[in-house]
């Protein structure tokens, strides 16, 4: 039996009835149904953009999130996450996705798409940016995302036929695999450059001090050698005194 078309946003009651019956969300958990939305959780994969060129290679690709494991999204960096749940959007429905208030209050901003086409089947991939001043910790199973459903006036004759995601695609990682410079990163680099410049100036001052002392020692040695040479020359120029023997009177 074909489900009746629901025009407008689905209420929590419609999500409970159609969501379970039509397997709109898999696995379906009635405890995650909120007012006109369904909570989606963080899945088992994550990619965080490198905050430094010295980051180990293994952190420049996606990582597996095991149960209880926590990964940090540094301030000023991007992250790509995948949901644990799969969705199956009916042909007469469109989905609207976003971040929940918790992660948004910590500074995360959703920079990926905001809707899911009719006919889409698969997990959802989110791209987020940490615009806050502090690092954000994320674990598998965190209730970070939400999806709302809106009914169309009729079933769409053109639905999404392209396969949905079952993992984070590598095509999304390549543009972000290099170091992402942010205001915080630039400020850090300025501080590091200033420290290196100060150290270099101190080294130059030490070298100059050593050079000056060496020059003074050489000059003192030259002066001493000059004085000694002049004294020796002067002594050599003075004729020796003749000693006359005094003869007694006859």
C-alpha cells in the first residue's frame, strides 16, 4: 500500500509512523525523534585537516573512530564526518540537514549541503569548520546532526539515482589534505618567526661581541708588539758608553 503524501514538514508523529514503516532512517530509534526532526549520530570515520605541515602522514587521511575514542578538531580547522545512520528519502519527500545546537555553541559551522534529494539512499557526509576559539572533541555516537523531512505536493518523477555514501569519499579529502592556514595558524607562525628572529639577533649580537673582543685583543697585541719593537730599536740606536781608565798622576 502506497503511503499517503504528506505535504509540509513532518511532525514527530509522522516521523514515527512513516519513518519506521518506510525505513526512512536505518537503524530507526524512536528515542531519537525530536519535535519535527530526527537526531543523527557521528559514525565511524572522520577526517580533520592538518593544522601543521609537520603532522604525521597517517593524520593526513581519514581515520577510524572506535567506540569511546575521542578526536580533536582544532580551532580554525575543517573536519569531514559521516553519520552512523543511513537514510532513504521517499520520492514525495525532501530532507533538510544541519548541526544541532550543542556543537554549534562550541563554534562548529556546517559548510556542507543543507538538503537531501528525494530518492537518496545512504549515509550522510558533513563538512564542518571550527570557527570557535577552542578545540572541539568528537566521539563516535555523538548526537551532532539532525534531519527534518518536508513533503512535496506529489511524488517527484526525478529522484536521486546515484548511489549514496557508505564511507567518506577520497575525492573530498584531496583538496583538504594540505596544511590549512587560519588566522590562528598565521598568528602562531608570526610568533614562531618572531622567536626565531629574536634568537637570530641574539646570536648576531653574541658574534659581534666576540668579534669586538677578538679585535681588541689583536689590537692590544699589535700595540704591545709595536711598543716592544720601538723600544728594541731605540735601544739599538743608542751608542755604548766608552769607559776611560783613569791614570794616576805621575
